[in-house]
C-alpha cells in the first residue's frame, strides 16, 4: 500500500516515521523550508517509545505527485486546510482514501466537496508532540494512537486493508465501526478544554480554585455535549464521566494547545473547533451561552493579533 503523509510535523511526521521504520511504503509531502531542514538533519523523533533519525525518508513536493497513492494521511491545522488540499490534489486517484486527523467536523465537509464522499474517511489521533528549535519531533509522553473508520459505519475491505497496513508500526491503531461517534466525543472534550482554558488563560486546576470554577467547567462541558446529542451523537456515559473527571481534577496542570498557542502569539483554530460547534448548535436550538463567550474571546484575540502584526 502506497502512503502519502501530508506534512512532516509533530503529528504526521511522528506516525509517518514509525511507519517508515516498520517497512511501509511512505512518502512525505512537505513545504520547501521544512524539506530543506529535513534533508540537512534528517527526520528525527525524540520519544519515550524510542528515538529515530531517518536519513532516507522520501520527501516530495506537489510537482512530484501522481495519482497512485492508496492512502493519504492529512494532519494539518484547520487554517492550513485549503492550501493543503491544493498541494495534495495531484495525489488523489480513484482508489485513494483520505484519512484526515484534524479536529472537529468542518474539514470533512470541505474534503467531501472537493474529492467526493467515498474518498474521505473519518479519523482522529491522540498524541502530545511538538517541534523543538532544531525541527526535531518531540513526543511528550508514551501515548500515540490513531482511530479511523468509514463514515458510513461498519467494516469494509478497504478499511480492513488500511488497518492491517498501519498496525504493528509502534503506535496504537483502532478501526472503528462508528467513527463519527468517536469524533464527536473527542470534539466535545476538546472544545470544552480549549474554550475553558483559553477563556480563563489558565489550567484546569487554576480554574477550579476560583469561585464558580467547577460550575463553569461543568457548564461548558454540558453545552458541548448537548450540541453533540442534538446532532445525533450523544456522548456515551463512560466517556462523559471520564471526561468530566479529567476536566475537574483539582491541581491539574492540563491546558489545551489552543491556550498555549494564544500564550505564544500563534494562530489558532477558533472557527474550526469552537465557531463551527456553535453554528451547529444554533441550528438545533442548543444552549451556547458559555461557548459564545469563549468564541468572542478567541475572535478578539485573532483581531488583536492581526492588528499588532500588520
């Protein structure tokens, strides 16, 4: 199976490097600046699961692509989706399956509109990683997993073949018969965490120390879960209780990557993670009072960032 990884950052680079070492046929579509760095230093991974330093990773640009890939794994930020689609388009053939690992749901609609519903799988990943100053991928803990499936449900021969190819490469792989449920549950968790920690500019534990902090987090979780339920994907009881436990753990230093991006003055996925959730909630008459406040905060940050950088 021929695999194209779009990007070689903390997510795509990590999973792609593991697949490469496991002997899979992997290529990386990378921007010129990233390609130059990788050619100079190699594709490096620093991880509790084992360090890697690849000098033979296949690095491509758009002009070198042809529509002969069986699987394209897409893990860009939501605000880079449009440019990523233009870059990867020459790789998409009639047999190509696209596995996006973005957060939320909006990207599914965009990819389907461009490439057709049959080409687009549902997927998500769990990994904490970043790039260090030298461009190496730093895996921050022992957790690395990928879950995917057909959006129509069930297990197809295509999905099984992809599962077999991805398995045994040094990270967890799960083939879901109801991937949209899994994606909505992750979105519920992520939107709650991102909205809460970004709005309050603090960790979960810090928020809980303030008056009304517990009610605030529980209220944000209830709004996000309520939207999922109205969309037909009510979070399961086990998931909800586990998520509530994580989000209400006193002393927790947990924050969302969106909060860290704000702290560092970086771009954020405000519209994709929070704005689109509100839009879907409003369409169903959901309560979105706290989410609206968080979204106002995020859009204010974006306006401020645009003004001071112009």
